[in-house]
């Protein structure tokens, strides 16, 4: 049985991809069951290097060198370490705590999963998911896990035959979609939270920035392409995973591998199942002009490199330090308020410092001389990411 991991930022269409692929009779993609395995592995690696991590804190964005030592350890890992029993207990507890409604059968059987190493434990989790949701005739199985791009290199080493599907969506649409959400755990996010996590996602998930051997195992799909031409994109995805006859997938009647019945298709705004194209450009009417201009300034190079058009390509992020593009602190999701990601909203000086870092990052793409390699790693994760963005962004600057 071949394994697959579907990854990408929240509100990017990862659920849609997992349900489309899960519609193939030979494929099982379980939706969001095991984020807490990845968080536990992150905390284990942090403890090994004496790096303090709050297990309740949001997943790091690693921008500007923050927690970069931890990221480097994560990217060089391979899940080969012996797994403490206490950590296995923590993973079972957290999955039971947060996923009992979505995956009650998995939760009821977590005690069956064990393993000496992290790799063996994860393999046991996959085998349990397949057993719960049906194993007959299955040739491809895996999970969809948002917030997991930084684990891609480790998973690729641990599972040499694993394939990856990386989903990306226009950041402006991601923001509009999340801002529309309501209910427990929802609420707004600071604009820099969106921009930095999205940039991390597209930098660590995009096959363009990997070696040919790893890149060949990653299939990137743009959400917009998927909803506008689902059959063509499914052909590519099924070919990547070794699945034949994608026409067997009923795109108008999608179901998912969880036990909730409240999925409304790929649109947060519509009702019913299936694939909706209306969600592609709705951000243009939902976001304010300052929001759109600020997002273009913060993520314009990455948006352009991925084929998205930006309206304000040469705006300086620092111009938006005091603009009405950020939510108030009281509007931010309550779970995020205690952490550094939201703190700058309450302090104008701190806010200007954060935007000054963003301005400096942009200036590195426009320098004629090669910048310091340490700065490149701090702002762009890898030299290959920086060089790729610098090349595509130079074309935008020449055309202004």
C-alpha cells in the first residue's frame, strides 16, 4: 500500500483535495486526524536540543530566524528516534481531546497503536485509519494534515515511497475565507500571522525548492485550477499517486473520511456538496482595499511566483504599519490572543518593528549585490527559495 500526505495552509482547499481523492475506490485520505503526532514530534526534537517550546502555542512560522535552530533540526530529522511512552500517551490524549467528534472510531482504538520509534508509531496510526475506514481494494492511503509542511523532509526520509500533495491558494482568498468563519476556535487572525504562515507554507511545500529526487514525489495543485478544471487536475493527481480511472470520482457528491456530516463543499459561503467556482474571486469584494494592498506588499513576490496577479506590486510593507489593514486585538481568535503572534496589535512601536522587518525582507529581493547568506536563510528559509523569488520578482520590477 502506497502512502500519501496531503498538506497545505488552512482554508487552502486541502479538505477538498482529500475528499476528491478519497472518492476514488482505491484511495483512502483521512481528514485531519493526526496533527498532534506532528506537534509531539516537534516538541521532542526541541527538547533534544534544549529549545523551550510551549506545547499549547501555535505552530511556528519561523520568519526572520525565529526558532530557526528548531526548524533546521526538524528538516534534518527522519522519525528514527525512539519514542518515549509518555509522548505516545500525550498523542493519544490530544487526539481524543480534539478529534473525538470527527473521528470517534479512531479515538476509541488509539490504544492499539504503538511503536518503538516515531516512524513505527505513525505507521500504526495510518494502519488504524485504513482499518477504520475500510481497507478492501485500497492501494493508496494517507492523511490530510494542515500545518505540516515543515515536516515534509523528515517524512520523505522516513517513508521513501511516500508521495505528497501540496495545495496552495491565493493568500487573499485564504484571508477572506478564514475571516468569514464563525464558531468555536474561529475569529480573525493578525495580517502578519496570515502572511508569514502562508509564505512558510509555499516555501516549504513547493517542489520547486527541493532536490529533483524529493520534488518528483511532490505534486503541487493550485486551488483555483482545481475548482475551475477539476477533471484535468484529478488526472494529474491520480497519475502522481498511481491511481487509474479518476472518472470514477463523483465530484458532485463528495463525502469525507470522518464522521461529521456538516461539510458544505469547497465554499464557506454556499451549501451542498461538490465543487464551487464562486469561491475563487470572492475575496475581491470581501476584503477592504487596505487589506488587499497590505497583502500584496507582504506576499507579492510569492503570489507572483505562483502565477497570481497583484494590484500593488511595489508597495513597501512599512507603509501599512499604521494603516487600517489589521484587526483589533479584541477581534482576534481567543486562542491566539495570549501569544506573541497577536501581541504587536496592542503596541504601535512593536507593530512598526514587525513591519520594518517585512520591509527589510522585501528590500533583499531588490538588491543588486548578493545579501548575507544568514539573512537569506532568516528571511527565505533556503537559498533556492530566495533565488527563485528574486528572479521572478525582477520581472515585476522591470515592468513597473
